[in-house]
C-alpha cells in the first residue's frame, strides 16, 4: 500500500510516496510560496503529480500550527495566513480524494515511532531542537493530541518565569533556552569571555551573529566555549525532560532537529541534567535518550502513515 505524505515547511514543501514499511518511493521538494492560496495550489499540484505516477490509498499533509481535534481545521498557523482554515475540506474538494491533516511535529514524532528511533516502544516523547523546540507525545501506541487537538506544544512550556520573550507571545518558554536559536545566543554571550570565547569570537560575522553549523563544528573540535554553549542548552532540555518524565512517564525520549546532529556530545549533558531533575531518581525506572533517525523525512513519512491508517 502506498500513501502520499506532504510536509509544509517554512521555506520548503517536501512530499513523497511512502510504502507500508516507511520507505520513500518517490520524493519532491519545492519552495514554499509566501501567499496562502499559492501554497494550497502547490500542495494540490504535488499530490496530483504523485497520484498520476502511483496508485495511492491516502494523502496526508503536515503543517506547523494548531489543528482541531477532528483534524479538519487549522486553527492557527504561525508562518502561514491560516486562521480557522478548513484545510481538509478545501484539499478534498480539489483532489476529490480523502485527505489527512496533522501538526508537523506530531507527524515527525509518529514517523520516528513507527519507522525510526521509537520502534519497539509504546510510550515516547520526541523533541526537535531547531529554530524552536517542537514536541510530540506517543502514549500507549497512539498520538496524544489532547482535548482540543493541540497538545504536545512542549517548546512553549514556561521554563523561566520572566524569561526571554517568545514568538508565541509569552516569555520564558523552553524553546528560548533549548533550541538552535538559544545555542546561538549562548555562543554570542560566551564569545565575549576572554577565558573560553576566542574560538566563538572568531566566527562572528559582520552582523555580529554566529551561524549554528559553525558552532557545531567547534563543538566537535572540542572548543571550550562552544562546548559550554552546548552544555547550557542541553542542560535546559534535560531539566525539562525530568519534568516531562514526571508527568508522562515515557520509555524513550527521541531528540531531533539540527542540534541533534551533535549526537552524544548533546545527549551526555542532556542525560545528566535529566537525572538531576527527575523526582525519585535512583529509585524509579528512567527513560532512554536517542537521536532521531529519519532526519528531515520524518514528517512526510509520518503523515503518510497516518493517512493510511485513516482509510
């Protein structure tokens, strides 16, 4: 059985035809249009292309934003001009086929649960460390969506009272302390420290910023300033995971996103902070921590699989 998965990102729309084992049979990628109607056209064109080339059973579309419990309406999308957008109905009318819609982080988490790092467990939390922090919860083998359909916004848990302002309108959210953007901010602060910041200071560009990949290269080279910046970000994530463990009790935390490419350099301080933040540590089971396996394809694979299950 083949299904189509389309993952709408801030800059790219990635789509693919996915088989029952999570393998991508064909894949396309196009730039994300700025205009909401043009974006809808691009999704329809991509799905139509796949349907002409393959016999598909379902079509799944993932996008960032709040999606209602019925998985029909995009209540709010931060990067697209969608407010109470009846996305499922509009796509089904144009494609004349059933469509599944899902939050992008949920789709990526489901992809990892079914075909990636989460295979073999029943309860899992996925956290993606990109520009922000995305989250997905799998509980007893099912995606946990909450009473209104918009659960698992883990990056917007209040982490520091009165902390850094967040794009969501609040302040002190976890993603301000445990994301790729947070890593850049910590690196810039440490760059002014003459004791350990020389390596980072050498990377500042004309705008006074330091790019994330450059910080990662310094981490892998053992630069003390870059390692300290990563430790701060990883500690924030690990401390939050201690709290998530107390509430959700997952068997596994899967860490994805760009920062996750640092592998054990990231996971070691995450685990340490998790252990020191976990209620009853030493007298209770603890979760494992692993790096996500599916990379940028997790969302399209996950939403394709969800589309197949909806049939």
